[in-house]
C-alpha cells in the first residue's frame, strides 16, 4: 500500500521557519521524483518544489516565489523527502502536500504526480 505521510506543519510568525518532512512507503521511492505542492483556501493546488530521483546528482527546481527561501532534499536510505522553509510569509499559508512522480525531469503539473499524501497545514500569521 502506497503511503506518503507529511509532518512538520504548524503556526509560525512571518519571517520564521518550518521544516516539512514526508515519509514514503509502498513504492520504489528511489526511482521517483519527489515534490511538494500547496493549496490555499479557494485556490488551486500549485507546485512548490521538486527533486529528481537520480542517485548521482539530484536536480532541484522551485516555484519562483519560494526560490532562495525554501530548500528541498531527500534521503533515499530513509525514504524521506524534506523541505526547509525560511523567511516565511503570510502568502505561504496553505496545506502542503508531498507527491511522487515518474514524469520526465521538470514536472510541475498536478497530473504528473501519481502518489499523494494527505497534507499538512502551514499557517504564517502574527
């Protein structure tokens, strides 16, 4: 059974940091690109960041608004993917989802990701 379980969300003040983690099981984690998406109330789910599966050189790519603030990483030995979020803004408030993809490098569309977690809430507010 495929499972992606996110953790690490919460309430943080503007300018603060959070680290999200996603534990994967039930599929060949090391062969999938992994990504993070987010969905704010009343908005569509949007791409945030992703990291490729390559065992030699991981490639990472980000949505423009989070570049320089968010960092995605993975540990294939532990079947986990994480995202360090710094300098958080109120606009970052959303439910954050972990997802897995076998699409070619650079996938950013929801439809390119085949496995999804249930999400973790991130609220940035003073």
